[in-house]
């Protein structure tokens, strides 16, 4: 068994290298996680055809109750491509999922996945399909 005074501390330069390596690893993991959650992350897989039909129906009826059945505006603002031209898909996805502060816009995350919200945002920017 080694005695306490037999233990030799590593050279200070080795400690510095170890500290820098651990900090770099922590930073790399943090950035990788942030990239996966932000606009630069991998694209969410689009919902299947049946789910897309459900989402069109939901947007036309549930969202349409405030934004107008044609999404041209009502109690809520218009959701037409022209009205949303200055918004990014990422911003719209977050507004759909988490609602908007100081407005009646609710958070839809209990009913929608991130992929659902991303698909809706893209459809709104391109002109939302009819509910057929």
C-alpha cells in the first residue's frame, strides 16, 4: 500500500493540458446539443400523409377560429405567406409550440410534436393547403 508521501502530483503543465482538454470537450458537447435544437440542427422528419391531413384540418379549424378560416386574419393576425414573409420557419415553429407572450396565442406543444410544428410553419410560409 502506498504511503501518502509517496504520491507525486503531476507536472503543472500536464494539469493545465488536462483542464483545457476537459473544457474543450464540455464546450463541444454543449455546442453539439445546441445545434441539434436550433435552426441549424438536423431537419425534423416530416409527418406522414395521414398526420399531414390531420394537421391541415387542425390548422384550418382550430387556428382558423382566431386567425380566420382562410388564415387571412380575424381576432389573430393573418397567417398568409405575405404576412409571414419576415418570419423564419424556426420562429414560427417556436410560436406554435410555446405560444406568444402578452397575446392569446396558446402553446400547442401538448398536442403537436416539433416535427408537426416545423411542418406547419413551412406550410404557412408557402401557402397553407386547403382542408380537403
